[in-house]
């Protein structure tokens, strides 16, 4: 027989929300790192233990969270990033749902430590139990924020059961960090697993530094041979779309699909329509055992794209989908075509 209707305790409500955003350790890393980027951080230290199941600790040097906002930061539907429907319709940050910290803290032992530059003392906060009571304590911490997530899914056995091996889970984390490293070249990132520094992406500002980050992530061949393209939006001529990035010429395309990075307004995403545009740009030139290989950054006015489609924000909806598709297709065709042309002139083909 059905029970009477009742309001769920906060922890259970948060755990249900966590079901959508916190699939595995890598999703925790994604949410936490996005918060660091939104906070203007230029340095990230990511420490993982046991594939993230034991610990995910991320320290940044961003704006920090004032003591009197720590409790709110851990509550659901609490965000500093939007305040109105107008804001929601033109998102300029990676986060806006105000759910990540509440969700993650309901399925782990989470401790949030922070110190804004203008605050003398650092404070830490954590919450526990079905009412998610927050405890606050003074601590020591440099300017910025650390989120320390231990024992992920310790209280949700159904989720814990789905954790794969340490190596597999770390592999997913590594990929999330690569995506962020490509999105934010100016941010220095260190990633450690079980106290061993495995990745170091130094700050990349100059072109040569950006190319070496590209090489670290996409391999030497891609960095050497990919075609660079750039067309900035130009408000005066009504050209609202912009594109920048690299696309491999057909013969340098990879056999795997591992270098297919598409960003829209700084957010990595998988979009069927844009994938189609890229594939179409290659046309027949791509051998059947090769995959489109690219790193592309598309920009458009924030209110022409809806990012509030999926809780984990892997998808977007374009207001003018066809126009975006055709723009990407045309730009890539031109870039690839110009390349083939140049090769022909040099007598390569
Ligand atoms: P959202 O990112 O959608 O706002 P979160 O639950 O991820 O929601 O974070 C809640 C709030 O906590 C953010 O809006 C932000 O104000 C603050 N916050 C979280 N992480 C950081 C961080 N690393 N640095 C500064 N502020 C942070
Ligand atoms: Mg967030």
C-alpha cells in the first residue's frame, strides 16, 4: 500500500539529485574543477587516491568563499552565479545549478575549506546526517579553496557497486582533466594519483606553450600537422558566431576517437549536429579506418544557446541549430580545402 505523501529529508533529496550529476569519481572532479575555474583560479592541485573512491581533493587559488557563505555553498539550490531568469537565459559561467556541492556532500565525507584574500582567517565546513547540519571551524588555508571529498558513495551502496577498478576510474578522471586543460590553457594544473604526480600542465599563454599543451594532450603528430583555423565573431557585420581551433588533415587523422574535443562558449560537449558538420567537412577524404580528429572552440552569444538541458551539462541546445551547423561546416571545409590546395601546389599529391 502507498505511504502518505511527505517531504524527503534534505540528505535524501540531495542523494537523489546526486544520482544525476555524480555518476562516478570523474563527475565529482568535473564539478569541482568547474567551480575552481568559475572562481577565477589560475592554479589547480588535484590529488586522487584509489581512483577517487578513497579521496578527491582539489585546491585552487581562486576567489574563495567568505565564512558566512560556506553553509550556503553546501546547500541545494544555492549559487552565486545566477539570480534571475534573465541570467539563466544567458549563462556566462560553467556552473549555475547550485547543486554540485550539496549533491556530492550527501554521498561522501566532504570538507570545504576556504579563504578569500580579504578575510584574515580561513574556515572549513562540512555537513552530515539526514538534516545535513553544517559544522564550521577555523582552519589554516592559503587564499583560495580546497574541497576534500573522501569515501565517495560510502552511504549509497548501489552506486558504490558500480565503481570500476582504480585504473579505470582514474582513466576517466584523467580525461576530465584533459578536457579542462584544453579549455583553460592559462590555468596551471597538477594531477596526482596515490601521491604520485602524473600530469603537469604548466600555464600556457604564448603560442609555443599552447602548442606544447596541445602536444601533451593530443600527441606530437597532431600538434605538428593539425590545421589551425580562427574566425572571430564580428558584431558589426552581424557575424555572431566565432570558431577557433585545430583540425587534423585527413592523412593525420587518428584511428581512435580520442581526440574529438568540441567546446561551446568554453564548455566541452558532445553534440550530434556539430559532429555531423565535422564529419561532413572531411567528406570522402577520410579513409574508413580513420576518425575525425579535432579540437574546436565555438563561441556564440550566451542567449543563443541553452545550457540548461542536462543536469551534468554535457549537451546544449542551439537557438539556430542549422546556422551553427552550416557555419562550422563551411569554416572546416575552407580550412581543409586550403590545406589540400597547398599540398597540391607543393606537389605532394
Ligand atoms: P554552482 O557551481 O552551480 O553555483 P555548486 O554547488 O557547485 O553550485 O557551488 C555552490 C557555490 O559555492 C558556487 O556558486 C560558488 O559561489 C561557491 N563555490 C564552490 N566552489 C568554489 C570554489 N572552488 N571557489 C570559490 N567559490 C566556490
Ligand atoms: Mg558548480
